[in-house]
C-alpha cells in the first residue's frame, strides 16, 4: 500500500497539473520570453515524483481511483543511476519502476511516478526515503522537445535561464518504437525552503552528442569554478596549436604512427616536452594515441600540415594577431584596435608594408574559402553570361571555384594592388581576371552580381557605408549583391548557433576595428545604401549568405 505521506504528495502533484498545461507555462518556468519556434517545439509532458510503495501495483491502484489511466511500466535507468550515485550503492540493488499515467477525461497532463519499494530502499540505504521526500530531488516537470530542437532548448535553459545541469541519459526501453528517449535534467533555485525545482527535457531517439555536451557542463558552485578555470586556460589550447604548426609536428607525423621520441627526433625537440605536448593535443583531438603508445593525426590534425592554408591561419593568429591581443585592454578603453596600439599602424597598412606577412595573411584566408566556395557554387543560381565581381577577393580562390563549376561566367577579382600583384593562382581559369583598386574610392561597373565575402565585418559602419555606396553606384537596379558574414543574434534567446560570430566580434575589435552584426543591422545598413536583403542562406563555419537586390 501507499502510506499517507506519499498519498498526500501524489494529491498535491495532481493539483499542479492544470497550471503546467496552461498556455505559456514553459516561458514561466524559464522566467523569460520564449521564441515562437521554441514554444511550438516544446510541450508539457508530465509531472514526476518518486514514491515508496509496498508494491508498484499500489501506485497503479491509487492513480486509477484518482481518475487516471496507466500505461505499461518500464524500468528507470536514469533515476536508478542517480540514486545509486547519490547513496553510493550498486544500481543492481535498486529496482526503480516508472508508472506513467494520464487523466482519463483528457483534462490534465501526464504523470510519471517513480516507484521504489519502501522496504528495498530502507534496506539498501537507511535514511533514503526520508531524505528523498525532504529534498524532492527526483521531482520534476517534464517537457517533450522536438528532436531537432533539443540542443537549442537545452542551451536556452543552461545559458539564458542560468539553470544548473543535473544529469541525464538515454533509455532505450522508454518508447522503444521511436528509438528510445534521451533526457537531460536541470535544476533551479534553491527556493526559500532550500529546495531546487527541476525540469526534464526529453526527445525521442538517441542524441549522444547532446547528452555528452550536457553531462560535460559544470554543475553547482564547484562547477562554476571549474568553468572559469577552463575559460582562463583557453589561450593555452591556441598556443599549443601555434607551436605544433611552428615546429612542423603534423608534417613529421604525416601518415605514420610514431611514438613521442620519434616525433621529437623528427622535429628536433626535447622528447619529454614533445610527449607532453602530444598528450595535450590528444585532448584537442588533433592527434590520436594508440594502445601501443604511438600517435597519429586525426582529420582535424591534418589541417595543421604546411600544405594546408589552415596552418597559415594558425601561424597568423599565433604571431602578429596573438601579440596584438596583449593590447586588448587599450582597445576596450579607447575603442581603437589593439593591433594599432601594438604596431603603431592598422593591420591592412601593416600588411601592405610587409610582403611576407601579407602573403601569409592572404593564404590563411583560404583556410575556409574553398569550403564556402563549393557550397556557394552549388547553392546560388549562377548562370552563363553572368559577370561576377568579387570585391576584396584576395587571391581569387572563391571566384575561381565558382568559375570552375560555371565556366560560362566572366569573373573579376578586385582588390588592393599589393594583393593582386601577389595573387599567384596556380591555374587561373579562363574568364577570371584581376583588377587593382580601392573599394573606398570606386569599384568596377556593370556586373550582374557583386560579392562581398567577409569584407564588411572588417570595417565600422561609416566605412561599410562607403563600400556599399560605391557598389550601388557601379550596378544597375536589380543587380545582386551577395554578402558573406557571420550573424550575431538579433535577440539573446534566438540564433544560438552564433558562437563564432560572438568570438569574432571581439577579434574585430582587437584587430581590424570592424565588428560582427546581426541580421537586422545588415538589413538596415544595406537598405540605407541602396540594397534590400531578399534571403539569408546558411553556409559552412557559421557563415550566412545575405542575398540582396539593388533598389
């Protein structure tokens, strides 16, 4: 049977259901407005409680008398594991069953009752029943999330509502017809009685990446200390990559599997120090350690080879850009670039006077250009006879890829003289030519399509206006302007995939004096200078393609 304490707890829970099923309940739980996309993807599923009957049938009998229908029972893998960890006992000693129920008349939400026989609980862990009733640690409100929205909803709870991750897992036995269920828990509070309220986000199917990210999140005060220490050590990871490229570690490994001493001999470094660097690079998933103690490159690690433009990007970020960040406090205080404070001139002026550095910079820009170019070439309707001008197009890699896929296009790469002079494409395709000039003065006229790939974020609003006005003067009404940039979210609870944009926004402050912007900011800027954004298309590495038409 159920004792009077658990009967009272169940009656209280049933009384709470109407509030949880009401419109806007999830927003009230988060204590913040919810984007309509999230509101449509999340619905209340159940309220949960852990009780201690003599037998599971006692829970079923009580719920039936209260006007609920019950479904088949399943074992609770997640709650059993949490209890075992909390009380330091074996999971095998705990038999936790889930009894699901819903109102027979359909007027209220569901219930998820975890039943752990009282005698078993008291025998395995004396004091467990009293402790669990007092803290309500397994009580929660459960929300069913559309599978494709699970990670976004999880991040809203974690980062925007400041809830504390509180475990989770995958149960293949729960809703097996849909591939099982993945669940993540959060807690908030404590309230005036010292109790934490908890919520559960559940999605159909197995979502191992979401679960791994959630279980790795810091929990509680100690977790916040660890989180900050992790942030503080972030530049160590960057520096480790810089050094790996500098000593040629990826080239030394090549396609081989070498032990630390062999790698050290190949790069001319200390064996012990090289072993420690390799061990850290394993953590960064740049190299992989085999059971026999040898190391090999991962797919990520292959990007560090000298032949890959990404190695040039890492070198650039490990030299001039790295040094410039030492002046970041001055950039924050003055609003002027850290690069200018460090070197006395801004970075484009510095590159024009340093041919070797300029060449490394131009090559580094190819690190993701080929990736983006292939997607752009496939995804945008380029057609024969079209003239495309790439403003600030560097060495022409982007436009070269497009022309190779669409040989009927006439392409012009427009950039500063020292960039054009050192472009040096190995096999420039027919129809591609280079023109030097200053886009602050004018740009070539008469094209059907103009490209601005990662140009506008280098400049402030006033300078961007000058560039865009020159583009508008050069083209006829109806011409297209394709802008490739990362977008900051318009609101803090939307577009949570903008991590790179937020990071690069600070990089622009430190190095170029420009900034990343939101979709709304680009809409206004382009419209003010004669263009209207017609569409935004996702591209690789968090970039977006803004397709605009000349008015």
